[in-house]
C-alpha cells in the first residue's frame, strides 16, 4: 500500500507539473483528490488495514494529500499568472485610435462673457436682475432723467412699438424697476439684450447685449465706483489691468465718467486692438443722478449710488479676437464650436 | 467741434504740444477725437524755379528739366505738360515726404537721372478751391513773387501749418460748442489765465428800439422762442472776407461764402450762438414774426430744396411767408445777394427740443441746429449779435446802425446751488477743503457767495449739487480719485431659482453636444409663414413702428422661425451635423397690452434645432428628459400632438405637466423644411422655461437604498401597431398600484415586428421590477399581480401574451 501511495504521489506530481491549463488542473484535482479520486479511494481502503498500519498509512496519505494540495495551489497560481499574462498580451489596444464620446457642445461667446462677469459680481455680493425687453418708455427714458425731447429718444436710435412702448435701448430700465421695488441696499447687475436702430455691419448690430451694474446705499461714493470697477477689471481682464476715469456726460449719472482699461491684448504698449493708444474704452459710469433716485422713489438726501454699463459684444470680440460682429449672430456651427 | 490751436491761443497761453493738449483736455472732460497737425506730413518740399526744359532722349512724353532750388541746381525728369521755363513750382527734393505717404527718392527715368519731383495741388493735399487758377492734373504754379523764397520750405511759404483738435462735445455743454468755451476749458485745464478777449461784449450797452429802419419783430410762440434780437447794418459792401477770417473758418471746417455770411459763421464758431443774416428788403412789410408753421406750409431753404412744414415747426416769417426755418436754415428768398445793401443780423434762442425735431423732420442737421438742440443761453445771444456788428465794422463790411430790437419774453434763470462741502466730499469720496472747491469753481466762473454757487449764464447745465461736484472732480482730477471698497452691510450674491435653472439647462445641453446660438428677436410675416406658425400664435406678434426693414418688422411670438433660419444657414453652408440651442424670449401681445401702454408677455424659451447623423425624435426626447431630470421636474407626460403644423404630424409630442403644456418637441414638418431648403430631417423643440420654473423643485431628498430584494418579471405582449407603449405602461402601473405591489421600474427592452406576429402588430417586451421597501415579496403574490395585469392588457388593449 505504501508503494501504491508513493506511486500515486509520484504520478500526480508529474501530471501536475506537466499540466498546461486550469481546466486540466481542476480535472487532475478531481482525479486524485476528488470524492472518487485515487488518493481518496486509497484512504477508503484503509478499513482493511491492521490497527498498527492504519495510523502510519493514514499519516502517509495525509502527507501526500497536503503535498498535492500545495502543489495544486502553486500550479494554479502559476497557470493563472500565465493565463493573465497571455490575456494581457492579446488585449493590447491602439490607444491612438479615435475615442468614443458624446462630443461636447459649446456656450456662445456672449454667454461666456456674461457668465464670467456674473461670477465676479456674485462674488462681490451682487444679485442678478432682469426685466422686460419690450419696455415702457417711461422706464427706458423718463425715470432715467431722459425727458421727452432728449436726443436719445430719437426714432433714429430707438425702436418704437407705440409712443409709450419701446424695445429697451439699454438695460437701465431694469435698474429703475429694481429701485422702485426694493429698498436700499441695492447691489445688482443686469445683463441682457438691448436694441438700437443701427444697421448691421462689422461693428454694429441692432441687437446687442449690455451688462449694467447699480449700487444704492448710504454713503456710496465715486471712489467706491472706481474701486469696484478696478477690482472687476483685474478679475475679468487680468491682475495687471489698470483703469482710468475720464469725465463724460450721461443723463442718468452725475458726475459721469467713461472708464478706460489698459489694453488687455498688449498690456498698454499699443496694438491693433487699442488702436495704438494703450487704452481701451470699456464702459460708461457715474454717480446715480439725484433725479433718477427721486423718480424711483429713493430719497437722494439719504442715499447715493453708482451705476455702470458696458457692451458685451465688444469685450467678447476683443477677448476672442473676433473682428466681425456679424459672426456672433450668424451662428455657423464651425464658429460656435470654437468656444 | 474743430478748433485750431492758433485760435485757442487767443483765450489761453498754450505751452504744450497739440497732442499733449489733446490728452490733458480729454482727462478734464473735453474728449478729443483727433489731433490733426496739418503741414506736418509735408517734408522737404521747397520753392524752386524751372531754369531749362529739354526733350527726354528716350521718351516722347517726358522732359528733362533743370531746377533752381536755392542751394543748388537739380535735374528732374517729369511728364508734366503745364510747365514753362521761369515757373516757380513746389519741388519735392530727394528724401521728401508727401501727405499721401509717398517718399521721394533719387532715381532714373528711362536712363536719365531725376533728383526730385514737381508737385501738384493734390499731391500736397491742398484744396484746389483755395488756390484759384491752379489745375487738378498739372504742377502747381506759384506766384512769381515767390521767386525770392527759392529753396524755402513750401509749408512755411504757403502757411500750411495748422494744428486742429476735433472735440466730441457732450449734450450738456453747448458752451463748449464754441472757441470761447473750449478756450475757457483749455485755460483752466492748463492752469493758465483765461484771457477773455470777448469780455467787452458783456458790458456793452446797446439801446433798445421798437423798430430800426422800419423793421419790427414779434414772437407769437414764446414757448419755442425765448429771445429774438435783431441789429441792422447799412451800406453793406458784399465781398470776400479777409484771409485771417477765412483761415479760421476753414480750420473749423466751414466754407467761406462772403463777408456777411462769414461773419455769422465766425460768430457761431467763436461764441457758440448761431446767427442768421438776411436782406432787409426781402422782408415783406418789414415785420418779422416768430411763429409756428402752418400745416403744409412750404419754404425753399438756402440749399435750394423745397421743404414742407407742419405746426410743430417754428419759422421766422414776414407778413406773407416764412423766410427761415427757425434754428435750422434760412430761406432762399431772403438770402444775402451781391447787391444787398442793408442787412439784418438775427440772434435768437429757440427751444432745443423743437429745433431737434424740426431738423429731423426736414432732414437737415446743420451746424446751427446741432447747437440749438442742446439748449442755448439767451444772455449769450446778445453778445453774439453785438460781436457780429463789431466784426462788420472791423472788416469794413458796412456801417452799424445804433440800437437793437430785443424781444425777450422769458428771462434766462440764474441757477443758484447751495454749496455743501461735506456732501460733495461724500459723493466723490474726497476730503477737499472748501477753499480747494471754491478755487476750482471760480476758475470756471462759478461764483460762490455765502455758500451759494451761482452758475454763469453760459452754464445752464449746472442745476444741482451733483453738477457742482462734477465740476470739482473734473479739475481736482478724476485720475486722482482713490479706489475704495464699499463700506456697507454685506449683501448676498446668489442666483435666483430661474437663473439657476437656466444655468443647469445650459450645462445639460452643452454636455449633450449642443452649441448655443444667439438670435435676433425680429422676424417677418414671411418667416412666420415659412415655419407654419399657427394663426393663434401669429396674431400675438408685435409690430415695430420703425423697423430696419421688412424682414425685421415684427417681434417674434414664437422662437421656431429664428431657429429654422439658423438651421437653414448651416445647411446652406453644408455643415453636416448641427445641434443647436437658443435660450431667448418670445414676445406676445396676448391681451392688447401694448395698446394699453403695458408690456407684453415675454417668456424665456429654450429652442432646440438639430439635424444630422444619428439624430432622431428619441435622441431629442432623451435630451429633454435629461433636462427635466437635471432641474428636478419629476412628473410630466409626453403626449402625441398631431395638429401643430410646424411639426411632422406623426412625430410630434407635447410635454405636459398636468394640463399645462410646457413645450413641444418633434420632427420639423416636411413643408417647413422645404420652405427653408433643408434637405435632411430636422428635429426641433420649444420649451417654455418661464412656465417650467414653478414645477422645478429646488431641494432633492435622499431616499433610502432598498434593503429587500426585488422580484423581476418579463412581460412580452403583442398589440396593434397603433397602441402606444405609453398606454401599456399606464395600465401596468395602474394595475400594479391597485394590487398594492410596488412597481419599482418598468423598462422597455424590445419592440419587434414580423410576419409571424401579423400585419399591423408589434411585440413589446418589458422587464418589470417589483420591490417592497419593508419586506421581501414572494413569487406567489407577484404571480397574482402579473395575472391581473395581463388580464387588463388583454381586456383594454386586446393584447396577446407572447409565448
């Protein structure tokens, strides 16, 4: 019996060693260690042995079984390793083949600029306000200190629906509406579509976008306006941006200013974008005219405020290097996809 | 407004270059458009004398000349025909520069050396009208007397140097529409003394008369004419103006006509008050009335155009007819003629708004009207008329008659503003002393008496403290203002619900591969028709009074035509795969809002338009479902819509929440596609974001992940083709609910058609998943529920269970 066991041990070891795959290995395991496996059969035959022989043979069988188990495990590991290796080899791919993806779309440059400006002002505690595009003339003009005979009301510049209803020529009517409905402190920006009776060409469009800002509170000063716009310009156009105020005139602000920023393309040295001047006219601004505050139900003796406004297209064009405004509204997908 | 430095120097010393002056004035509020340094662009062009002219040996059309240019004799080859030996001509020497950018260099012409060029009037950028006798296509022949200047710079000899600054004048500063006003700004900006050369006019006393030489004046419309002054000049000799006057007019861009007309223009430029001069004999009845025109009344203006007027227009009239459109232009009938002997100078002030409207109506925006429309000072009008008479005598154009006719019904108010130093400092964010402020104000001739600032007559724009603050700030220096941050309570900057929704929608769409477009709100009648927009939407369109053109006449009641237009643009450019979205508004006059002076309905609309590979109804539907999920709208129905003619009747659905239709999606109607020349099928959607907002829940709530296992069942049935799978789903959901067996999900995994199933039939297969969150469901109880479901499907849909 000892020889038989030794033979099983010998045979199985040889077979395990020459085993080529996991299936074969598991068959072998059944053949030797399974319920009807050779070693098991031997173990079962132990009943016929003498009590003296039993423990000897028993421990021999156990020893061989342990050895075999270890060998099976070892071989299994080996074969698994090999199999994995083989699989990894066959699963080699060409990573330079094209990807499978849902192509991303794009946000329009105007949305991107508005979004960027919104983030900056949201961060400074401003809310975003909007109002009607088809607007009452009283909000577009009268409340903003633009009396009936003011040149800005000319049919030449403003689209009229009736004498009392216009397409807003600026986003300022939103400011008037907010002031009427909200007590100071007011801190808002109003982005939106505006309409002016300009023919379409490379730098003009009858529809364009503005962002205006308004702050009304106690003790708001012109230096606050300058500080706010300086911060905005740095965040929006780069930390090195400088801002310059020049006196100007608007009916709804007094004192009024135009603000230039150091050219964000050349840094102020002078280039095509800034026409060699080093400065780019960015926006109009000023302290809210006391008449405007009064017209909107805010006491100018108690409160003061500042307002500013600029065109989105001009900034988008300068920022993205777009030379013809018509591209923004033509919406050729080859243009849109670039942003 | 153009101003020459030479003229400005009469008002202030100027010790900076024209460009520097431009920069300084820009920073004090007189914005400079351009600085034109005339004559600077001509270099090394001198006076020369032609000594010899010989034929060119190698060219018939050229000649070889010898020219004396003072220091030497040079040889020039030219093709000019109008030259003779002895002519004095401008010579561009080797290295010369001309205004057109040409640089002259020594060279050879057909084998003969040529060391320069003779110049024409045009090549020196001179106006042929200023040099009578010269010809366009020949060399400029100078007066013989210039022989003594041989070799000298032509710029000096012809006095071509002129520095001109062009200012943008804002509407609040009509006083700066004059050399005097700009001169004052220059003086204060440079911190020089304002020389006030016309200060004498303020003190001049001229006697008032009812009539002069039989002339009398009445103002019938005192609301539109605040003052009318007339002075009369006799023994007038119409001739050319002196050179100095012509030169100044030219620098300001005004053409010289004759001495009397030039005086009116000169005074307008100098003092900012438009003047008018007319022949006293052309005034019938010698009686001037300032009145509203009669409807349909006609006048032929100085530019020989007949203009029709109405009662909103103000005219200067004699007893029979209008002789001028007030503030805009004189009439041809009262023009100064060469034989005019007695001239009336009119200096009047009209209501700016009326002049502006009249100028617009008759289509004439003149130097005069553009000043009047800003609102002029009635006090200045008197100075102007006296200045005109002074100039008549100065240049010997005639003799002044003493006295003036001065009708002045509404005296100009003096604006007095309490000077509150603290308030100004608060508004500006400065810490200026009262003295600093007063110093600035007094330089600007704003007197301060007992803490009251008194605006001078020419500064009618100063009406409140903010105006005074601006004056202080301008000359304190806008660039000296600090940058500070608002010292106030913190405010919260957050997007509101609607803004958040729009942001989310944009994100989903971009991630789904769509590109955003921007469209105009304008549209035409034709666009609405091309898109088959329904009558009951069309009728809400809003018509513009003054559209840019027929194609921009309406404000769109639907965004579909705008999207179709952009799809067509892309299709026309052969762009293959186009997926677009637009978030913008529609404009609907649903209830006569516009006629009632109210704003119409304006909703935010998401419009989608797509065509190309792998795009169909279900792709579009998926995008919409993702959007609704992203903004947390959970309950909605997608219902077939057969009657929206913009869409394919078999491939269109409404998105409904309860009874509220919040959008429509589908394939564009083939007719619509054809109208836009789009060959591929296109898919469009319109979603009303404004309506959607109220259905979007802002807060999401966590639902516990299930602990108990689900029971799965497949359900495959055969139904008639016209049965919508939605109906099946509704029945299954309803029955499961009735059987109190929680149906967790129901996924359609197959729709199958073939002959075995039968014609007009389809097999629909679902994977159902039941799960109770509180216990494990048994197979038996689900079997019972499934039986009920199947029975109901058989009953209502005539469904057949597929084996």
